[in-house]
C-alpha cells in the first residue's frame, strides 16, 4: 500500500470515528431533550417527535439489548415506543471514554455511561453507571447509524432526598409527587 493510500485510509477511519462521536452526541441530546427544565416529560406530541428522532439514530433493524431497561427491542418503531415511555421525568446522559474501531462500513465501540435521572413515579434522584457495547453500520442515505446497543455492568444508586436539590424546581416536583410514591422504593 502506498503512502498516499495509507494516509487516505487513516483519514477515512478518523472521519468515521468523528461521525460516530457526532451520532452519539445527537442520540444523547435527543434523549435529554425529552424532559423540561422543571422536571417533566415534554408535551405528548413533542415527546413522540423526539423519541422518533432518537430512534432514527439506529438502523431500521437495530437491536437494543436492554434487560435492565424493560427488555430487548428490535427496530426503530420498538425503540421509538420505548424512548417515549421511559421511566424518567428528567435525565442527563454523559457518554465518555469512547473506544471505537472501524472496519470498512462497520464499526464497534465501547462507551462509559453516566446518567443522572429522576424517576417519574417517585421523583427519586438516581445515578446510573454502565458500559455500552455498540455496533454501527454506514449507510449511503444516512451515514453512520447504531446497529446494536448492549448495556453491561449496569449500576444504579439512589442519590437520596438530601437538603441540596439538583436545581431550582426539584422541591416543586417532590411536592407534586405523593409521599407514598416517594417512599415505596
């Protein structure tokens, strides 16, 4: 392989890695946009729109391995339904530490997930930590898309109802959540 061919291949791989990072950033932004600043899900029409856009980050035949998150899902429609029905009234996802390997029109990646969330049923604040194993496919029409996502080593810890709220408005959320729901867990 000539120096030019080697350089072109390295550039192609770097561009693919960056496109996958941008895809993950879009997926994360859409996941978090489903919630308002006052700890509520968006209005039903907007929530559905965001869930469909989040599912569009996946190939049509994508597999979501989510035993810890309500079970496995196959295909964009199933993913959009799940994203629309999440158990949270607030979430902030942070995917870091990407380990991406590209092989022609396919790729794989491992990410570390940190997610701060508030349960919709109890307003309980939790910190979720996990590793995701993902595969990607390149499509001519849409570029890189997630083809599978598996959650591994999932850990969830309650952050408690301490004196320091996450942000202004958390006390209002707790006030509108029946105490019996907050103490049921």
